C-alpha cells in the first residue's frame, strides 16, 4: 500500500470483507474456494483468467458499451485512490452489473442474466 488513503481503505475493507463461509452465493463461494484461497496469490491473475476462460474477459476496461452476459470485467486497484473507488461504485450502480466481487486489489463485474438479483460481495 502506497498512500494513506489506500491504507484507510484497507482497514475499511478488512472490516467489511467476508470469508467464503460468510457468502450466500454458490458462485461467490466456489470462486473464493477455487481461486482466492489457493496457497499463493502470486499467480492469481492467471488463475482468474483460467477460471473465466469461457467468458470474454476484459482487464481494466472501464467502458461498458459492448458488454453482454458473457463478459467479465476485472478492474485492478479499485481502492487505490478516491477517484478509482468512486468510479468503481458508479459501475456497481449500473443495472447491467448483476454480480460484483471486491477483493481489494481488484474488482470483478459479471453481467449474467442468470443472476436474478443484483449481488455484491466483499471477499477476503
């Protein structure tokens, strides 16, 4: 963590974040179990790409003009600055976003219509 703002965000994140056992979504639980809780976060980006290999994965694409239900948007450094956190929160409010995962270092947005209710998870 590089700056004071990011350190404050880390503390807030840790207070809100749930372990895989605190989420009530089979998708979020499975993602946590198979991707986040592996021994090393070293190859996390590759594991995420492998997990979503059937999807159109977009890293750091803040533009939603061409998303569909097979798109996964992964945004890095969502807590780094106040502007990035505000932009993240604005994206969460969009009706196209059906499920979001906040893992502090990055956020994941899914647009699948199978997710009937909008869901947001903050995962450790």
